[in-house]
C-alpha cells in the first residue's frame, strides 16, 4: 500500500511516495516516487498539466452563426427546399455551412471539412467529416432551383428588414461580373460567356451578378445572375418587374422608395418601366451625349452645403431625356477634378514617351536593317494601341507617312487646345437626372453618391480573404446560381453584423471586423481523470483578448456560445 514519506534535507522538507510489500515474508519497499517540496505538490494538484490542448477559431464562427439565427436562415431554407431523406443534414445545413465558410475562410468544398473541424462550428452545428464531403454538397445544391432561391431570398430580406429596422427609402442597384475558369469547350454552361471583364480578364468566360442593396448598411435584398456578355441595361430591363415586386413586398405598400442606378442601366425602355412603377429614381447621364450640359460654366453654378458636400457646386435645370422632361443636375467636384487632372497628366506623359520612342526607332531604321520592315498600316496599328484609353486619341495629332525609301515615318503633336477644352467642360463634372422634383440639390447628389455602398459590396465579393466569389469550382449554370446565392447570403450576414457593431459604437470595415473576430480563439484543455473516474476533466476558456475584442464579445453576447 502506498504511503507518503517526508525527508528533511538541509532544513527543507521533501516528500516521496513509497509502496511497501511483503517479499519472502519480510516487508520491502518496492517503489519510490519523488514528489518534491510541498509547494511543488500543491501547484500540481491545483494546476495540473493538461494531457491535450485544442485551439479553435471562435469569434467569427460564433458571430456569424448568431446572425444566421437572428434572421432564421437555416429554417427558412429548409422551409422551401425539402431534404433528400429522413436522416442526416438538410439542404439548409449545407447552404448555411457554405455561406459561413465564405464569410470566414473561403475554400473549396473538398477543404470545408478540415476548416470546419478547426472552428467552434463543430460544436455549434455538429456534423461529421463524412457528411461534409464535396459530393454531399453537390448533391444537396442540386435540389435548389431558381424559384427556391428567389423565395428564400425574399423571406430572408423580409426578416432582415423587420429584425434590424433597415431604412428602405434609398435603394441602390448595380451589376458587375466575375471571371471564371470554365473550359471554353464546356457548351453546357450558358451563363459564363466571353465579354468585357471588369477585372481585365477578357480572355476568360465571365459571369454577371446584379444586386439591390440598402444605403443603410449595404445589406443585399435582391440578386440576379446573368450571362457575362449581357449589357447592364438589358439586365435591368429583364429584372425590373421582379425588382419592383421585391420592393413592394418589403415596404408593405409604402412606396416612398428612391432607386439609384448608374448610366450603364439607362435606356428608354428602362426609364419607362421605372416611370410606370410607384418608385422614384436618381441616375446619371453619359456626359459626352449631352454637350450642351457640359458647356455650362462653373461661374453660373452655386455652392452646395459645405458641411455635407465640401467643394461641390451644381446647376439645376430641366431637359427632355429618354422622351420625358426630367430634373437635371450638372455638378462640379473640385476634388474629382484634381484627381482626374492628375491621372490624365500621368497618362499623357506616358503616351508622349511611347510615341517619341516609336518615332526615334522609325527614324533610325534603314533599308538594310535586319528584320521585317515596318509598314504604314503596322505603325498606325501601333499608334492606335498606344493611344488606347479615354480621351487620349483626341489629345494627340499623329501622322504616319511613307518616305521615298519606302519606310514609314511618324510625327505627332499634343493638342493643347483640346486639352484645355476637356478641362473646362468635362473633368470634374457629373450629370444627374431624377424625377424627385421635391428634393434639394444636396439630397439628389447625396442619394447618387450612396452608389459607393454597392460598389463596396462588389469589392468585398472580389476580396481574396473574406467573402470572395472565387474559387467557384462549379461547371453548370444551376451550380453557379447556387454558388452566387450563398455568396450573397454571406454578404448579407457580414453587412448586418457590421451594421450592428457600428450602431453599438464599434465602427469597423468588414476586413477589420473579420480580422478582429477570427483572432478570438477558444482553448480546450483536457486533464487527466480524477480519482475514481475514468472520464477526463475538460475545461474550455477563451484566449486573451484586446479591449476591442472584449467589447465585441460583450456587445454581441458571444459568451453564451462558449463550451460549458
């Protein structure tokens, strides 16, 4: 039987654990374990060494899970899409996991199980790794059609508006596109098409995405995926009725809504549709199509409220556009003028250097020089490439002629008069039009400037760290629509979360918010089982947090999601 033995060495007590047994009829010490001084024994009893330590990402997982519960996301999806069987995760589980992954650490479906096991979601939304294979995701995504997506989004938008009191007086509509890596010979997918890529990837097939978002918190209320080669104005026309119906359903008959869209959505048919609806609009005009408005001198413009719009002037008039007389606002922004002037000056200097370099190379060319001799057509094509860009071709007078020896020569001059004309008429100006005759100039300009909210959403969807639309890893139109849907769901969750924190006095960008949340970790310590127990003792704590993290946890009430 073990016994505790005390030894005093140089005036200090030390303890040993000894076990004595009878051997051959005589007592004998068969085991001696050194325990150490009393303080060392106390430390080990009160603070035992854990057998294992596990660290999980907690902050972001708990925050977006909480927001998903606030709008009843899981139940809403399951209400519109039935399960494949009576057991196992529902379609809602898979779309929710996909959306949460896009919020926190976007990855392919094959990698989601590994990511999931490293987060607090493995406890908040318990699923096995076998249930999170890419094939399971694809099988469940297959069950979600366009009608279900529209119905789910409609209900979630209503829940977001009702739960968070979103202001719907100013709604923003715009479209963008995303490049994909679909094979050119994949004829089955009709949505990805070659067209003008807004990310400069014209060599790839692109997919279009249109959004309707609130100016209050940039919360998406409606989305539409379309073929990448479709013009924005055609897209607006195709979704206008559905867009208006969504607005009606969200406002319950209160129609004081102003839609804001940019000039890419302009067409006579689109403006007629908006005019036939009960909603108002603010849009912009293509400046070069209204030279009479550009000729308005800054001297006749009046200064707008400097507290709201510093360095902005405007001139208000009426003009028939797209067949109807509208209120027109010609604005001049000094900051925009300075920025555009600097950019144009840089591009002009760059083109001058390239043209001069080409001129010298042609002048030094001789008939007996090696290589293929340049031609007039080839040089003209090169000049056209150099002067590609807005306004640049109009600012240079270029002549390519053939000398007697048959070699082309280049001469050029900068058109300073055209440059001064550009500065006095176009740079710094924006042409706005609206049916809000009751609004002041400041209200019209501020409404149009709210367009930056939807542009910010598009930038977030192209951010490689959070919310990124890529990677897609889907090859059919149906899967691409579902992929776009849960990306928009992720955008909905994060913008609602950011808005909630801002109203609580914690204003953060989405990136800063997610960086802060993902750095909050949950630490699980596994200790040896106590006397008379086979079950090890488990203790879970949150890692040290900075003041901002503590305030976020307190504001969102995330402590309730800690493991007991």
